[in-house]
C-alpha cells in the first residue's frame, strides 16, 4: 500500500524532469525484477529436448532437404495440436504468406487489406504476389484489425461490381483480408469474417505469432480460409527458419503443396511442370528441429503464461501502466509480453527503451505502422490513429519462456 501511495503522490506533482526520470527508473527496475539482470534476447528459443538427437538422426539419414520423415512428422504434430485437417510446412513465414495469397486467388494489381500494425512481412508478401497492400486501422481492444471500422471504411471507399469489390479511387480489385494476431493475442475473427462475407472477400489469417492461441476452442489460423504460422528463431517454437499453412480446405491444401514443390507433375522420373511454381517446402533438417520443439510446446506455453502473470503482478499496483492480457473468450500464447504506457503518464516510450537497453534488458517498440514505412508509404490507407497510438505507447518486454523461472 505504501508503494501505491508513493506512486499517487508522485503522479500528483508536475511532471518535471526529475520526476520523469524516477518514473522511468521505476518502470525499468520493475521489468528487471521479473526478467532478471542477465543479458538475453527478447524471445530466445529453448532447446531442452530431443533437438540434437533428431538433428543427428536426420543427418545420418542423408535426407536433409525438402523430402524426409521429419517433414511428415512435423506436419502431423502441427495438425494434431491445432486441429487442422491439412498442414503444409514451408521454408519461412513470409513464403507461407506469399503462397497462401496466391492460392486464394490474389493476382497482380489486386489490393489486399492489411492491418497497419504488423511486421513488414505481412505487407511484403502482398507485394511479392504483385498486389498492393491497402492499410486499415487496428482495435484498441485486440491490437488487431478493427472489423467495425473496416466495415465503415469499405462502405465509403469501395463498391461491389460484377462480383468483385472495387476500390473507387484506384479501380483495383480488393480480394483478401489479412487479420493478424498481434503478439499472439487473437483478433476479433467473428467480426472479420462477417465483413468478409458482406463484401465477398477471402480471409487469410496471419497467425505467425499465435501458435497456441485460441478463440473459444478453435485454434487461430482455422477461422478464415487458411492461416499461416512462422517458426523463426524468435517464435514460440522454432525450426530455425520455417513456416506453415493450415486449412480445412482439401482443394486449397493440394494446390499449395503442388505450388510449393515447383508445380512438378507426378511421374516416376520425368520433370514436367504445369505452371510457375516455387521451391518453398521446409527442409527435413529444419523439420527435425520442429518435431523436438513440438514435444515441448505445452510446457513452453505454460511458462509464457506464468511469465505474463509475473509481469502483471509486478505492475498491478500502478494503473498508469497495463500489461496486455487476454480478452474474454480467447486464450493467448503470450508470445511477447507488452507494457502499455498510460496516455497521461508523460513517459516517453523511447526513454524507457533506452534506459532498459542500457541495463541489458531486451525491449523493443511495436512495429512502425506499415503505412508510414518508406517501402509502403505510397500504398492506399485509411486513417490509422490507433495503430499510431499503440506504436508510441507500447514497450515489448523480455519474453523468453525460460524467464518464468527467474526469481
């Protein structure tokens, strides 16, 4: 209680530089009390199982490229865990996004609706498909795509014509919505799918960060036409580099697998290809790492949730700061823990980040809104005040699952 009173007295004073510095020190010290003082990455992989054994076995087999037992085992493990009927393991999350868009019918010159708050790969994959990202705002509640605002925006800027949704300004076809589950927290997929149905759009879930997250009893990635996961070195589990597409649509799954293997036609020995394909299949050696990681996934997720509880407890006494938690009806994998600075606090995000980095605490901001980065600044965009506000006020915290056991 004394600490609460001290905080209240401090906030009642004018926010002079000394008070601001004390507040920054308080935030950084509180982060350090949870994360510890040992220098570590933002989200480091945990190799505590059969990784070395499976990698050695894979090497001994001679099948280290895009064919082998471990690819099948990894896909099967993902299918069991997520409940997806079809899983295709690929080289990384960006290639998975790219191939998913193509499979959904995105063509050069189309526009694809993308949340302004996302990692750049989401927009880059649209560009790789020859299409144009069209940015929309996110929700203060979910930090993901705001379905309510999107509906209002599309009614104002687009028109249905000959079965297609057309951007009135550019005359381009808008074909797909890409909701992204920010930091592992599920977006409002019910709202997104309602908008998609109203405007005749396909839905590709960018679930890159959300392995282990659910809406009700349905895993993320399975509420749209298809979903994409990433297994980069900083994700909940890793295959070194890797990604996967999940879908309940057998026809889509077959097409994705065909395209990912250079669109080669089945034949005992002949090399013939019926369209331009891609060499995007996950190598067996990466999948071997993934099989070992999947065996540890339940424990990793339990530790991520425990770590969230420790951060939430540490900041609970000060209502000027909020640790991002779960929405009702959802469960999050808590891939990255995130601190939201109060809008009236007077604390600058960069000051917190700089002080934390000076203490070897691995923190970072959210991504710069994609409609403001140089590579995509000329793309069409709605106003995105929420994305900008979150960018300015969120600090991502040290989130390795191993930190859950630190005192």
